[in-house]
C-alpha cells in the first residue's frame, strides 16, 4: 500500500467522512466543495481521484457524464494495513510489537486484549498473565471486506 500525500489524504478524508451517508459515492464537485479553503481547481481534484483509483484506494462508478467515488476500504482498514507494512520494514517484528504494546495507554491495551481474545475465540481470564483459553491461530492479514 502506498502512503498518501497531503492532498491525497485530504481527499480520502472527505471520502471516508462521506462514506456512511453516501453509499453511492461522491462526485468530484462534492469533493472539491468539501475541500473549501484549499482553493483547488476542479481538474486538480479530478486528477487526484483518478490517481487514487489507479492505486486501488477508491472505487468509481459512472453516473451519466460524471464519476462517483467511494473508498475501497475503511479508514481503519487502511491504517491497520499501514501498521502491518511498518512491521515489515525490517528488524524484528516481535521487538517492534513489544515496543508498540509498551507505548499504548491502559485503555488502548484493554481494546487490544479484547480484540485478541475475540479473534482467538476465547475469554481472557483476569490474572497477571492475562491467559487466553482455547486460542485459534490468528489470521495473517486483515479481511477488509468485513470492515466495510
């Protein structure tokens, strides 16, 4: 997955924010209007959306003479994929995960524990080790289809 530039990120934020309300997608004009204050030409926004479609970040569908755009994956799925790619940058994935786990807040750690427990299909027992009963092997990658 390619990292997004500043303008690409702003366009994706518009699409992600609009996604629940407009399942049919948004037009270039609607994206340009939502980016008010940036003083962008319509053609600039159209080019950015076309490039995002080429990268697989957005899906588009023809509606008359215009295209309607929507995100190919949720914001959360995109961020999770970036995190997984960061783990692949080199060195030890285990060491990077441990460092990450030590940097999260208590509430974030609780969220991670609950997610791991749910993924394993088991309950987490209260105790010093936070033991998990009947763990299943974890999936190697996120299933973006379920995140939509």
